[in-house]
């Protein structure tokens, strides 16, 4: 009985494909736009590295990456594209990982909305903990990967 | 995942096209002002897009499977009732399976909170949303499979650690 109800709730393969296409079509212009932007900005990345935005000590890279990721908003996949291009341009894996993790876990742009639902104490504490954990993960992953 | 089809999503969908339009306009301006920069950027764009093209197919397939088999509403109902270890598993699982922008989930979480959802579980849900299974092929493409596996493991671990720490701090 339950499995029959579950099957009735489930969309048909065609409906599921339409929904998937809809989501992909929503993401596609953003992803192509971001790729265009990254391709343009990556021409300036060596100069940004020389200017000292990244490329300092690992702690500095992690702090810069996590701070940039905290204020950024958007699809996680955008942070993968950006992080991948930054890493390819010579930014350390620590800095890039901090950026990617903070991008998807810290939500400064959502803070007022989160506070409205859960209260300011919860929202601030959660985002602070997410920021600290982004720094921790930024060091854990490269350490495990490179032994 | 049905929330993706709500009329409220139209504005953000248009926003994506506006953003793409702005980038194309930027390229037109750059093309006029600095043809060398334009050519280098366009070459980089075409090369990256060609690399990523097959991943869009993988992403579509994963999204299709998610739409077909995952009913996040049912998981959320379980989340409000679950406690102990089951609660953590449900909150992290629901976070991983949840799709759509965060602002659509706050009202749902607010409702669950009023029904007794623990703050730690809410925090674990919010944190584990960092894992988006249909988008992982892109991460693996740039950073490798080992990195992606470590990323997923770390986020799952820190979802629970962060949730537990927050619950402790909230009690003080």
C-alpha cells in the first residue's frame, strides 16, 4: 500500500526530465556568464597574485579565501569553477579550499533572513562556526592529499 | 525539488539571463578597447567550456535521477520527528538532498523549528547543503576525485560537529 502511494507521488520519467531541464536551464546562463567573467579575470590573476591578494602564508591565504567565500553568494558550482581557475593560476589549495567551503557554508548575504527565522544568536554563531570550520577543512584536505 | 518550478523562481531565472547579457556586453566593450585581451579571454572561455561540456550531460542525468527518486518533503517531515543519532542522519541527509536556493528553505525550517526541530539539527541541515551531488562532477573535474571525496567527508563531519557545538553554545 505504502509503496503504491510512493509510486503515485513520484513524477514520470518525462516529468522528471522536464524538471531537470528546467533546473539546468536556470543554471546555464549563470554558469556560462561566470565562465566568461572568470576567463576575463584570469588574465589579471597573475597581477593579483603579485599584488599579494593570495600567495602569502597558508594562514593568510586561508583567511583571504574564507573571507571572500563568506561574502560571495551564488551556486556552489560557481565556487568550483572559480576555485579551479584560481588553483590553476597558482593560488594555493589551502586558499582555494577555504574559498570553496566558505562559499557554500557561510551565508553573510542570508544572515538577516536566517536571523529572522532562528534569531540573531543562532545566525551569528552558526556563521562563525561555519567560517572556523572552513579554515579547518582548508588545512585538513591538502594535508591528507599531500600526506 | 518541486520548489524549483514555483512562479517565484521566474525572477531569479531572468536574473541569470541578465547576468549573461551583461557579460556579453562586457566582452563587446573589451573587444573594442583591448582586442588582445578579448582574444585571450575568449580562447580561455572556449577551452574551458569545451572541457566542461560533457559534465553538463552528467549533471542533467543526476538531476533527472534526483527528480525521479528523491522526495525532499518526505525527508523534511521525518526530520521534525527524528531524535538522537537518527536526527543527525536525517538532518544531514535532508541537507544533501535539498535543492533550490536557501531562501526557499528558511520558511520550511522556521515551521519545523516551531514544531520542535532542535537548533543543532537545523544548523547541520544548513551546513550539509554545501554538498550538491549533481554538481560534484564539476568539482572532480577541477580538483580530482580524491579531493571531492575528502570535501564531502569533511563537510558531513563538520555538519554534525558544528551542529553539536552550536547546540552547546545556545544552551549557555
